[in-house]
C-alpha cells in the first residue's frame, strides 16, 4: 500500500520481489505478471534487496533494514524469515549475489563492504 523501497529480479529471471516501506513483501511471476505470494511483516525495510541461494539451492531473499545494518533472509517458498545477518553498523545500501561462489556482497552508508557466505551468513 505504501511506497516500494526495493525491487529485485531472481538470477533465473523468473521471479521479481517488491519490498514495501510498510513491510510488505510481494513475489511476482515474470512470465504471467501475476503476484504469486505476499506477506505483511512488522519490519521497516531499507532500499537494498537481492535473491540468494543456500547450500540446498533453495531460493532466498535478502532485505536490508531501514535503520540499522541488519539483513533479513526470507525463504521465497514460505516467505518466512530463516536468518538474520548482522555484519554492518550502519544501514545497508546495496546487496549483490555471486552465484558462482555462493556469496553476497553488501555495502553500507559508511562505504564499508562485506563479503559473506550465503550458506552460513558469516
């Protein structure tokens, strides 16, 4: 209902996620333009999000918090949180996934870059 703060496309280009300022996460099927899943959370999300894969090749969605350095990891199957990553002291402004190395690069407001393992969050 509120403004969209982040939008990301999964690596296979089959699914899009929109993240609302109001804590709403919506998943869309690209080929049909249909919303396939939606969940209202109590989180205040920032403007960084990306799709990831865990060790079992399950699709995950990483979303930054608006007020601190926390990154929330959601399952795209259940849209339930599965992990919280706390590597930054300031809000995260960018997230990028490297599928070859199963890692994510995150950057925060201070310009700090972190490279972390998507399977463990470390």
